[in-house]
């Protein structure tokens, strides 16, 4: 066969194999036996080996895996991969539906219901129909580039079918079917290797292999459940959009369904619960999504989760074991948490040896004693907990737990303030346990993001007296780090580089990283947007600010009543409240932190070490809003942009604008990206000014 003939035969084989993959993985209707499929693949491999210049990236032969990787590169998600709020009983599902109806004004809502897979979330980027990148979810904003491994999964098309858009970012779940998991563990055992604990761990471990050839041998599957970016026209419903993705050759779950009303959601949940034991894959619940996209846009997001979706978990799995001991752990805020040490028991897909007991009051309420037989519960990724004791099995020598009076780590007094459920070590930063936990929090991915600074390394740094607070991290050098256990010169150099890279951050990340009690990511973001600079935050008069907030709230209440009672008169203005969403408990905690000279000294040394904020100085105080360039302007954002919408929202807020979720006659501008929803049409109807991405960036640049 000459090269021209080989080229024609290779193309025919690729089309035939791709069609069989589609029928097997997408339609679930295999048309040939496995032996015939293998014969076609062998013929393709032989021809491509004979004519290597005819090899292409989207050939099915490329699924065998390439050379091992040195490491996984990071991928920033243009559209964040958000998590979902959880519900564990019917009342929480009814509350979700009630909120959706109240916020949208709908009487009855259509939902898309689908299984919640117990696998690993993945993003697939296609350009002109060709798979060019695959990334894990990671922390939602940044994941790992696993393209080489994903290319080996036969269920994921290397080239889309039909007429795909110029750009499509599909999202879904990689999982391992139960029969494949059983075969894999049988092979592991036969080779004398340790079997995997459950299909989810097996899938996650398989996808994160540095050698793609190992991934290629693992029985992984994939179901698509949505998208991140899409260039082109899209249907108006989520269910219809999944149909479109299915038409491009992406597998979607056959058990999905569009239902009307919350009772139909619960009926779907009950039915899937009955089918669950016989499904070919593991699931841990059901996901409900508002089906209409315009309603999704109207509902928007809260913190890191969409308001229009909910994960309804199946009942937690339980098992009985023995409570062998109760110890205490010291957290970064000094919280003393009792922890159950258990006789190992397999529950919820993993072997459990430890479980949280929350606090002393909870332990007393459950009357747990050392030596008791206890019921342990685990649901999905939720931390295991001890549900109750079994008094009828209680041995005569069972011992009640006594809360220690001194910290087992530093020896400081353990105190419990009036009104608090939690006891705390009074040692603060003098306590190595609090220091270690505080450093781990500071270095976390959502805080300063110091890659490579793990718990074991932190333990060595503190125990050897190399680090006394987080500011000391910025004076570590490669030779010092290389002298530690399990640290080589290369890993030490990488860690020094990661510490150096962390010096350029945002104000909100820095505030969160400080580990101030009650101040999480969302509150840190609000504080950053409110005050704009660290100096303004640190010198704030909190009492005066709260007085002003109360005065504005009172004035607004009178204005709203006046406007409602006198619609024929000129309306009184309603002012924006400072510190919206931030109560006195939070500011009291912040004020206490700032009042401690040791904390201010650590902040001073961090800034002296070179930490700078990309957004510091970009936003004046909210009190000076009138001087901001976009003060008094209201924006709505719809569609997909080259930057995450959260980043655009923060940019508008820093410039004094207000960002809302719906278009009205009071809206000044609507920023319209790719694939906008009904908000763009509404803007046209009301004559509201529209900004495309170029106009938006020009405005922000000015």
C-alpha cells in the first residue's frame, strides 16, 4: 500500500473507530464486539507506525499515553468552577425552592434533575472542535493541567462531532464504573499491590498520574453536566443545552430529567434512591438546577455557590465501632476540639479511624464515654462524626471524658469564656499548635497560595525554631530548607520561589490569610472593597463607623416610608449602607486583632519583606464614594468575558459603582459578553446603554 492509499485507509479507520466510540460511550449502543474493535485499532496503529508523517493529534491511537510528565501545570479557570450548596432533608429542599420562587417571582419552577456523581470534576476546552486542554477543578479558580491524561480516556472525544462552536469549555465528572473498579482491584491484588479503597479515590488517583500510560490502563468514564464558555448561540434552557452538547458527541447521563415543581424533584430523588444499588456507577445524591437560563442569571451567586442549584445528598452511611480514646486538637484560633480515636471501621467508602466531637457540650449531650460502642456516620466528603453511643453495650470500665485544664502542646491555661461553646488555649502565638495551624492557613491556596508548604514541613520549621510567625517565612533560604527531612535542593528552590511569588497578592487574600476570627473569604473581600487599602482598614474608628451606619439605616427607613406614603411627591434619597453584610461581632473581632501590638508587628514585618497588594490604593474608602469615578452608577453584567465576572464585579465596586443582578430603568450600563441571556434584550427594551467587552475594558482603563 502506497502512502496515498495508507492515508485514505487511516482516515477511514479513524472515522469508523470514532463512530464506534460514540455509539459505545454516548449512545450506549455498541454495534460491534470488542474483538472487532481491537482489530480495527491494531490496523490503525500499524499503519501510523509505518507512515508516522500521517499521525494527527486527534487520532484514536493517541489514547495510549505519551511520555511521563515532570509535574502538572496550573490552569486558571476563566469562569470559576463553583461548588454547590448541600441539602440533607426534604425541608431544606423546600426552603431552596421557596427562595428560588421568591427571588424570581415564579409560581412554579422547572428544574433539571441529575445524579450527583462521586468522581472528579473536570473542564474540557475545545477549539474548533479539537480538545486542546483539560483541567481539574482545583479550588474552583485554579486547577491542574491534566490534558495528557484526559486524552487517554476513550469516553472523552478528541474531536467533537457535527458543527461545534469555535470555542467550547465543557464541564463534567470523570468517574470509575463499579465493574471497572472491581477489575482494577483484582489486578492490583494479583500483582501484590494495595487495592483502592473506593471508585472515587481510584478515579482521582488515576487522573493525577504523572505517567499518562498508567491513566490509559485505568477504566475511566466521563459524563458532561454543563459548560463554562461557549462561543455561539445557545438554547434558553439548561436541559436543551445538555442536548446540544450530547449532539457534539459528549456523553451525558441518561438518568437526567426535567421536572416541574419541587414535589417532582423529591419524587425523582426517591426514584433514583431506589435505583442507586443497581446503577453502574457510584452517586451520593441528586443535583437540582433551575432549568431556565434567564432565571439562573436573575438568581446569581452567593459566595462560592450558585443560588440556582442544590445538591440533595442521600442519607449518610453509618457503622458501629468502639470509641477507644478521646484526645484534643488545638486549632489556629486556640479552639480545643475533642477528637474521637476509633477502632478502624469501613463506612461511606473509606476506613475511618478518627471523627470530630465538635465541642465539650456536644460530647456531654451525647453521653459519650471512652470504651463505648458508637455509631459513626459519613456522607460523601463530609468529615466523619460520632452520632450516638449504644448504652446497652457499654462496658463496666467505660470512662467519661474530662476536658484538660492546660494545653497539651504548650501548657497554657485552657479557658472557656461566658457565652461560648468552645474552650480555647490561652497561649495564642506562643502555642506551637496554634502557630502551625495559623501558618498552614496563611499558606493555603485561597490565602497566600504558597505551593509546597505542607503540614509536615511546617511542623519541622516550627519545632526547629526556624519560624516563629508567618513573617519569618519570607526570610527562609534554599540551603536552610534543603537541610530539612524529605527536602532536596530542587524542592527547596521551588518553595523559595513560591514564597517569593506570594509577595504579590490582593488585599482580600491577605486579610483572609491573617486568620482573624470570624473573617472568612467573603468578609475579607467585603472589607477590601469597603476600605481599599490596608492602612485605611488598620486605622478605622469602628465605633464611629457603626454609629454612622445606624444613622443611615434609620434615615433610609424613614425615606422608604415617606416614598411609599407619598408617591406623588419627589422621592427622598436612599443611601448605600457602609459595611453591608458585616456586623458588630466581626468588627469587634477585627478591632481586637488590630489592638494586639504583636499582630501589628507581624503585619509590619510582612510588608517590610516585600508583600504588595495588586489592588491596594485602587479603591478609596466607601465614605469617599462621591469622589470615585463610577460613584452612583449601576451596572449589570451578563454573558461570558475573558476575565471572571467576579473580577469585573470587584473592579466596578472599587471604582464606586453598584453591581446588581437585574436590569431596570435605574440601570446605567449593561456589560454584555459572549452568549448573553435575556438581560441584554431587557436592556434594549429599556434603552439602557450597552457595553461590549472592548467598551467595558476601555471604561475600566479610563
